[in-house]
């Protein structure tokens, strides 16, 4: 999933530049993308539960990026 995120993140960041720089939407999107980037740098942690939570979060982040990317393509 990290590989998919690594491919999608720059694409979505590129579309974010089309938003008004000081708009609420631009700030929210930047914060979300920065959070996703931080999340991909974290390891799985120690223990099964920690790994499960990390993988689940990466999956949600990947789904979010894919949805944003797909929506931009359809415009």
C-alpha cells in the first residue's frame, strides 16, 4: 500500500495546487495529505494489534487518495 500511496500522493498534491491557497478546503487537504505522508513513514509497531491498526490506516489513506485522484480525472 505504501507504494500505491507514494504514486498517488504527488498526483493529489498537484491537484491541490488548483485550489485557492488560503481557502479552508486547501488547508484541510494539505493537512490530510501531510498526515498521510507521516503515516507512511511509521513502522508497523510492536504486536499484532499495532500492525493491524497501521495497515488499516494505510488502506483508508490509499482509498482516500484514489478517490480524490479518480474524481480529478473525471472532471
